C-alpha cells in the first residue's frame, strides 16, 4: 500500500488537514478566551489600583494626623527647646496628645519622641530614659545614621504592654518639624490594619494579591493564600511610590474560563462540512501533483524493465528514484574526479613539454587552456627557476612520514604561488622530481628588472621556508627565454648550475646562456694527480697536502659537477686504502668499508666544496698520523731484507706461510704480500716455490734420495704434492728430470 507515491502523498496530507481543522475549531476558543482574559485583566487592574490607593490613603492620613497635631501644638516645640530643663507640664501635654492620637486612629500602634540632648524618650505613658526602652535598638540605628527619614520597611515591634511582637510600619521624622535635628518623631502603624484592608477587598475564591517590599521580599499575601498565588495566573503589577511596595495580582487557576460554555451545534456543522470539502480537494490536488512523479517512474521503469520483471514485488517508487539519482551522482562525481585528475596530468605534461621543448604544436593555445599564466603568446618571454631541498635524504625523508612529506610539498607549492603573487609576478610551479621543483615565470619588464625581482622572490622563499618549515632550499635562476621554444635553454642553464651546488657561493644563483655546456671531464689528469698524492702519502711526505689542494683547485677551475667531484674523491680514498691499509691492522680498521662509508656519507652531506675539503683534510690528517706511526715502528727496507733472509733459511719448513710471517714480524698478512709484490715483483707463494724447486733440482741430481724424502726436505708433506708443483713449474716430472740430468732412461727410487 505504502509503496505507491500516490497513496503516500494522499495519506501524508491527512495529518496537516486534521491539524488545520483542529486549529480552526479551537481558534474560536482562543479568540473568546483572549477577550475574556483582557477583560479579566482590566477588571483586576482596576480592583488592585483601588486597593493600593486605599492602603496609600490610609497610611497617608495616619501620618498627616500626627504631623498636623505636632505642628499645631506648641508643647512639642517647648519640649525640644527646653535648654536642658525638663518642663513636666510640657511633658504631660505632649503625652496626652500622643494618647489622643493613638486612640483616634485604629491603625496607629504607638507614637514616641526621642530627645537627643537628654537621651530620653517621651511616650503616651510618660517620659523614659533611653536605656532600657523597648525600642532602644531602633533609636540607636536612627542616631547612628543607618536609617534615613521617611517610611521604613515592615519590622517586628514589641510594645511595652505586649508580650509578643507585632509587625508594624514605621516612619521617622526629625523634630522639631519639619527638619529639626534635636530629636526624632517615630510613628508605628499596625500592619494588621493594612492586612484587613487588603483581605476585605480581595475575593478569596477568584483572585489573589501579593505585596512585595523594596527588597523583593513578600510583605503580605491576601488571605495568606500562598498556594493560590503560586498556581494562579498573574495579570497586573502596580508600584506604590510612598512605601516602595509592589502589588502583583491575578486570578486563580480554573477560574478564568469556567464561564465559557461548549461550542454551539452550528459551529460543529460548519466544521464537518469543511472537513468533507477538504477531503475531496486533497484527492484532487494529490492526483494532480502525482503526475510529474508518474512520468519519472514510467521512464525509469522503461530503462529497468528487465530488473522489474525479475522482482515479484513492486519496488518502492521513492527508493527506486533515490537509487537512480545516487547512481547518477556517483557517475557525475567519478567523472568530475577523473576530469580534475586529467586536467592536472595535462597541466603537468604541458609543463614538462615546455621544459624539454617537446610537442610544441599549439603550445600557446594549450597554455591558455591549462596553465595559470595569462596573456602568454608566441613572443612572450619566460624565466625558469629551479628549487631544490638541501640534504633531502637526511633532513626531509628521515624526519617526516610519507603523508607529512606530501603535505609539506603541497605547502611549498602554495608558498611559491603566494609569494609570487605578492611580488606581482605570474608564476607556474610544478614538482619535477622528489626533491626538486621548477617555477616558470612570465616576464613583463626588462631582463635586468625581472632577474632582480625573481632573485628577491627566491630570497623571500628561502627565508620564509627556513623560518617556518625548518627546511633549506637552493635556487638556480635561468636566463630569459624569448618564447616557449627557448624555455628549454633557460631550464637547462638552471639545471646545470644546480648540478654544481658544491661550487655555488650562495643558495641563489643566476645563470646566463652558454652555461649549459659542460666541459669534458679530464679523468686521466685527475687520476694522475690522485696517484701522485697517494704516492707522497705512502712515502710519508708532507707534500700530499699541497697535492690535495691542487686537486680541489682543479675542481673549481674546471667547474666540475657535484657527482664528478664525489666520484673522484671516492676513487682517491679507494686508491689510498689499497696502498696503505696493508701496513697494519689499525690502518685496516680505519680504512675498512664501514669507516669509508661513514666518511663518504659525511662528504655527501657537505653543502659546499670548502666544507667537503675541510672534512677530507681532517680525516686524512688523522690517517696520516696513524700511517707515520706505523711506518716508524720498523724500517721498511730492514723489514724486507730480514723477511727475505728468514724465508731463505726456513723455506723447507712446511708451516711457512703469510700467517707465519705475520706472526713472526708483527705485520699483517696483506702487508707482507704487498712487500713481496713491491720489492720482488712476485707473490710470496711464487718466491717460496722458486726456492724449494731450486733445492729439489739439486737433490734430484746429486743424491739418490727418494721423491718422498726430497719432498719432505724441501717443505712438502708428500711426494704427490711435490710432483704436481714440480711439473707445474718445470713442465716435467721429478723422475723424468732426474733421468734427463743423469743421462739414464730410468731412475732408481
């Protein structure tokens, strides 16, 4: 039922329809109730205003009656102008007047006068000392200045004739009137009288009234009905200026609408008729609104008829539309993604084509479509700048993860673009290697001006990246290229300079046309210089330093590339290792593959030719000290002579070997072999074999010893080994040699 959008639309309107009808039905109640609320609020305000005026008038009349009596009677003035002498007649007259005032007003609780000079209090009962007076604390507050003149908040007051405290409303007036300072007139009004007035004017069944003091505390609630005030509906708030009281009034819950009767039958009939008309209208509107969705469903079902036929249930129309839209969105998203990727690939391909001068057909049109450079044409001048991250392997790859590397490279591209935009330059930057980026600038001014602006741009980039990204960059600025076809020459010149970073004096280098030609490396010349350096080093001559200085001077003069310099230095260290490592085990350790790798790594990290020379000189100086120390422990010639004599005396020893000589003369086996090659132009094994074979020839001719005995006498363990070596050296077996030398056909063994 709910799979049809028509039924869903139809049913979805019913809650709105019922809500609308309900609002219409109860709108009348709201309207009538609003009228009644407004009238009730108006009536309540009139009643509350009248009550407040009545209370204010009562308080005012009580105050004026006392003040007028004090103003008319001279006894009050004489009492406060007694000059220290109390006149009892005056006291009696004032006390009599106070009694009359108290009896005449049902709201006055008490009246008394305080004389500051004599510190005495005059009440309706007579003169009293301040000490021990029932209201002594109140007078103390007045004299201390904490209470100002006028009406005070409701307080608890205990009369001298009553045991319990009562609530009174007090007013303080300076005497003599109107602003005297000799004494104070205190009038206490009964709060019970005020409360009777309020209760008499408030209907306990229908309404409530609450009086709040200036401090926000409740002064009195009509009929002490706090529950009714809490649950009732507040309608009006009035303010009494004289006392600072706030009157809040309202009606109790359930009383406001109790008089409203039920709705008439006529209204019900109208509402039912409206509902019937609305139902027919909803059906009509739903059918008309469903037509566009029906057209969409027909088209979708036409394309997915096979899928719908295989399904036994009719699919939810909205789910089907949602699925089709989702597929369409996915296709559009994939298309946009591939388009962006294709655009980036095309832009990168165009950038590389410009650098390599390949596929330059319609290059201007391609630049307008793909490149960020605007206004480029066939005669536009360009400049290529190469930027490379120094010490990429150690500083960049080892410090950051693959994701961080990609983020930093993206940040570098943005830095190039933003700084170029700040310098008012049109730039196009792309990565062309793992550690190298190329920036193509479109030039607008003179060649000198553009070169200077781009140099400043490169300096700003280098400084910003070093301060914020902790990376060091080198820049090579190519010459101006006239047109897209010459961009390759500018790029080649910059690339050539970048291959000579060791010989660059700064991190930013300007190039000129013609610097792309690299002179042919004279390898033989440098190998001769290196060989002479190694010879002087091996001969313990201090001239090796001058020769090494000459090698580095040649690097600078011939302007060799960094890779060529490092290759020649590596060849130098390898040749030196072959020549001197055999001298001792200590030299072997210092020239081992592991230590050589460390030194080469230090040389690789050098950022200038001077830094590389310093590292190499430091290493070779330490090595030279070790070499000289080893050479001086034993004379070279003496060692060779002694070793030769020892071999000639002990060649018959079958245990004689390079290991034996190494232990005997405290040199390495490699060094012993090196000595033989150097002095005798032959290997140790060949020298030993030659001595043994000469002795064997003599024994074969002059003695009748057997081949086994002769083998043992010349240092071989058995006749088989001896015979094999003899035949290899002389080309004939020992037996045939004996027979040949003696002139006989056979030998007696």
